């Protein structure tokens, strides 16, 4: 080590020397002496990060060192390391990532992953005078040209000018080239506007003092602006002639590089001279490979003296691999993770705190939308609604939109598409448009509100759009037009929102209405002829009776369809309204279920009548009932565990807030007697609290976890053992018989990545763990200090296993995985577990799973829903109820000890308690209603339906 080595490296070197003086004992021997893992001890002397004080002193003591002196030394190093970090977090200075912004030439030292593509473009430039770099929006063209290509050209001492066309490309070209000569930009504009050879002469004049063979490279970034911003076709054509002429004329000393968005490449074909030069040299910018992505993630951090946690690398690579348009979002998420780094490490926990790619998209979406004018906001809203495929009992997903479906002649269309693409909210290519990420649907509140306001109308519009496409595909065959009820519904909807139809959709609807009018007129003529032929009164009477019966039947069918549509809309409204007006929401849900008693309205009613905790300032990761069911604990991203009195009929009362002070609390668990609570914390510590008086919790002990965040915590059935899971991929067993002096029993090290949860069997002899390495593992812990792995479950192929729980009789195991499934296992013989069934229905990865106390029901959570399954026959589980109260991801589920209620928690900063006896719940729904729905409120939600309040006045 030289004199420039930092305090951390000097500390590590001295620690290794201490071990050498002690006779160089092996790390296994040190682990035996200290009861810390070999990984923790070797990491203490590795020099990558400062170990905890407890680990450091244990290492020193095992090597016969002076613990008092080393403790003073540790505190000095910790203070020295903290000082520069505290300065760096005050602002953006020093950030290794550029975020959503494009890379500029000054960012070349942190631009990675495109070396091969840069060399390919550089070679094309030296072989050809006109090169087009083509790629979809968000593929990184601007960064590639400015931070990659420009430094590569500068190495050859060739002059470079960079421009973007904007509204007046000739003016921008003059500004870019004016430094070559002493001529002003104003004079150059006049010269360039009058002569196609002006640029050619200007470049030759400007390079007169340069050696032969040295050419000017003109980079035209965002070339598509000549189509989106330049409104003068003559100026556009003149600018293209200037570039083509200057590169094809004999004696040319100009080389042009265009950065073209893929969806505008077809526009270039309108200009024959441009087509001719573009055919000679093109470079396509595609998505990065996995090794290139790893360079983008790790190299800037490495240059800044930082490290990137392997779990974070794997997560980002998995989310971005093979996708175009996601690179700016990855950079933005990494920049936010840098703000939340742990020492010199960027961690998966910090990334999750930022919201990751999803959070970046939502933030960008809101800022971009509010910056639009009112008319453009309206057009953008209509565009986004077309880009969503509405779920039928499932989550909404993104939908690829054919450009022909839009009215691109609309005055704001091209500008809005360009702004949304620049903001990386959508991706464009030559024939399609789509949302960059489905997280935009789930995590942008404004978008969610649009989708919930009139879902039936959105379905009507989507059906109309699809029918229009079919009609055009059949050469506008009249047989493909709407008729009857479908035409009436479409007409009524279109009359209410006339601005949403494109010209092609309006043409389809008008043709249908005209065809219906012609058929009606034809029918009327036939009726008149029949009247002339029919003379018998009996026949006329029969026809009249038949018409009457048909009309009554039709009217009844239409009324039923209307009621079903109203009920569906009100069911959604009731769920949203429950957060602000519970009594009105309950009455709306009851009436909707009475109008149309469907599964959808029933599940909405159940969610509406649930108790909701909405006063959490951050996401709620975990919930757990006390053994007597009177207290609910919630673990939250606001660094606290809160205790709630849930004995009241509707509104829980907060008893206490247990602070963690510095980091997220991921897990919480009551001991079997209910007088202790254990919390799993992101600050690498497990804490034990005495809650004999739940209004005044007392901290009994803090168990360090070797510099790794603790994710899950659970007590054994006898309350004497505590299992904790961590981001390090380990599971620790501690003896908490004396909660003030917990002692470590052993550490289970079979998993290779994050361990999310653990569950004891009822007899406490078996422990099951679930982790990021796609496995659940069963351990024999009859002798806790010598655990033995019994089996490894790998059915969740290719996906992490987040949740695990054991049935009350100890014969079944349930696992929840990121492959959108839960699985039931027979563990009568834990050495040979057998899969019983796979539960499907969720459309996103599952996080939580719990058996009811009687073992007859299983609760699962994933996406925005929680689901209850009857497992009376475990080989054929049956879905009972879908709970839809949460508006974002649901993390955990927990049955109340009496089995009559289920607690859920999620990213929407709430925890909800739902009674599981749904028939009784509906029967007593009016018990808490004091104010009956008014006629005005009734007409607002049930237009055309006779006023009939579901609950009596009090």
C-alpha cells in the first residue's frame, strides 16, 4: 500500500497483521472462537467496508489483540469515513450516474457498454461520408453520439460540430458552422438559403488551414425534428439538399452523421437524394446485452469508489435485458439508489426504496403531463387510455397500438408523441406505439384514476376500435357494421364523449347508423306493403301481440344490461370512495350487488366493508396479529412498527409507534405469549420489545446481523427460538429464552441469495425458508446448534420464492413465488416433500401466504389483490374470494387467531382487515350506517334506477 491508501485499507491491513502475529489461525477456527460466520470475519479484514464494532472486537479478541485500543481505532476510522460521505449526499455533485438526462461529451468518462457500437460507427464514418444511426426512442442514440462518438473522433484530431434541427434547421446549421469562418451566423443563413453548394464551400474554406485528409464531422442529433418541428416543407427540403450536396460533391471535406429515431426513418424515403446516400451506411442501435448492461451498472460506480451489490445487478439486468427504451430509466433508478447508498455500496434495499424503474416512470410521467398545454393534455390522456388492455378480473396491461389507429392529422398529435417519447414514457417505431413499462399503469396515480373513472366506457371504446379495424380489413363490408344493441350502446357513449373518436372510428359509427336508418326505412316500406295485403283483423292482432312481447323482452334485456353496467361502475367507485366516505361506499356496494349479484360486485362489496388503516406515511411491508387477536402490528417504510387496537367495530386506534430511527422495518412477529415483539430492520439489526403494556413498548435487546439488512423474523411455537432471514442469504437462529440476553445458536447458510421468509412447524422441529435463489428449503432443527437440510423445493422454476407457511397440523406447506403461483406441498415426510397442487389466478408475483387457524383456508397476496382459497381438498384447491381494496402491490397476509378476519398490507401505505365470513359481513353491512344515501347521491350513481335505499335511516 502506498501513502495514498485510505483509512479503510490501512485498517484492513493492520487487522490482517494482527492475525499473522497470532499465528495465522484459519477463519473456520476464528469462527469457532467468536461465533461469527467465516464470511463476516473475512469481510472484516477485506478492506471493502468497515465491519460492525461487534464483529471487529470479536476478531481482535480471537487474535489476542487489545480490544480497548482497537475500539478507539474503529471509532476514528468510522468518523473519517463518514465525513466525505456526509458532504457528498448534500447535493448531486459526485453522482456517478446521469439519471434520465442524455450523456454529454463531458460525461464520456462514465459512458460504458457501447464500445463495439462506437467502433462500428467510427469505422463507417471513415468509410462513408453520410451515416445514419437509427434506433427506437430511448435506445440511447443521443448519449451514443455525444458521449461515445465525439470523444472517439476527437482522438483523430478531426473537427466536430453538433446540431439539432429544431424548427429552423438552416438557422441551426448556420450557428453550428459559423465558428469555422469569421462570417456571422446571420450572413450564413442568407448564403445557405440561396445556394445548395453553400455548405460545401463553407466547410472547404473553414478547413483550408488543416492538412489534407482531415474532414469536418457534422453530427445532426435528433434528426426527426425536421419532421416534428420544422413546419416549412421548402426549408426542410433545402436543408437536406445542403447536406447531401456537401457530402457528394467532388472535393468534399464534410462527413455527416444523423441520429434518427426508428419510427421516423420511413419519412426519409420521401426524399430521393437522401434515400440514395442513406442506402450506403446505416448503423442500427438495439438493446444492450447482459454484459453491456453490467458495465453500465457497475463501471461508473467503480470509478467513483463504490460497489454495486450483486443482487441489485441481477435485478436490474433482469428488468432491462432485451428491452428498448429502458436505459434512461435504469440510469435514473441507479442515481436515486446512489442517494440511498449504504457506505460505499449501492444495495438492492436502497433500489427498492426508490421505487426503482416504476418510481422513475411515475415521477417522469406526472412532470411531463403537467407541462403540456390543456389541449395536449387531453390528447395525451386519450392516447394513454388506448395504450392499455383492460383486465377482466386481472390487472390491466399495456397494449401495443398501431399508428393507423390514431388521428395523426390532429394538430397536437405529432408534438405530443414526440414529447412523450422524449420523456421515455412511450416507445415508437415505424408502425407501432406502446407504453415503456407496465409500471406506468400501476404506479402513476393520475393514470390509475383515468382507468377507474369509466371502465365500461373504455371497454365500449376498445370494442368500437377493434370493430373498426375489422371493418376496414374487410374493405368496409356493410356486414361488419354494428347493429342493434351494440350500435345503440356505442352511439350513446360516443355522444357523451365526442372528442375521443378518431375520423376512422366516426366513419365506422356513422356508416352503422346510416345502415340502420336504411334498414329501418326498408322495414317500414315492407310493413306498409303487408298492411295492404293483410286484411284479417286476427292476423293484425297476432302481429301486434308478437311485437308487444318482443318489445317487453327487449326492454327487460336492455334494463338488465344497463343495471349490470351501472353495478360494475358503482362497484369500482365504492372501493375508491371507501377511503373518504365509508358509509356511502357501503350503501353503494350493497345496492350494486342487489342490482347485479355477480362475483365482481360481491368482491367489491367485501373490500368496501373491510377495515382500513390509511394513516401510514409509507408502504407497509408486514402485518401480524397478537395471539389474542386484539392488537395488530404493522412494519413500515417510515422506519417504525405501529401497534393498533383492533377490538373496535370499524376504526383501529393507534396504541404506540416503535421507532427504528434509521431504516425500513421489513418484518414483525409476536411471540406465542403475546408479550414480546421482534422486528426485522434494514439497519442490520433485529430488535426485541416488551409490549406487556402495548402503549409503552420497552426495547429489551438489539441483535446485530453482520452488516446485512434483516428481512424476516419469526418465533418458534414455544417462543424460545427466534429465526431471522437476511439479504446476505443466511438464516440465523437465536435463543431468546431470556429476551434481554439473546444468544446465537447457529446460522443456516444453504441459500445463495436473499432469504425472504421462514416458518416453523407446529412442533418446532422443522424450519422452512424461502429465498431469491428460487428455492424453499426444509431444515431439521431438533438440535438447533447442528441443523441439517432435509430437502430443497425447486418447483418455482426461474422465480424467487417470497413467502412460506406451514399448516396448523404440520402436514402441509405452502409457498408463494414470483412466477405468479402458490404451491401446496405434502410434508408428512419432510425429507420427501410431494407437490399437491398449484394455485393460479394472480397476474403478478406472490409475496404473502398464510393458513387459517383451522387449516381449511389459504390466503395469498400478489399484484393488487389478496385471494382466499378453500383447501379442504388440497389436491383440488378452489378460489373463494378476491379482495380488491388495495390500489398497488399487496405484500403480506395474516389471519387473525380466531380465523374470522384477514389482515393485508401493501405499497399503497395501508393495512386492511377483512372479515372472512362474507355472508355474515353482507348481512350486517348496514349496522355501521348512520346516514342514509340521499336522492341526489342515488341519482348521481344510479341514474334511471328507482330510489330504494339499502339501509334504513336511524
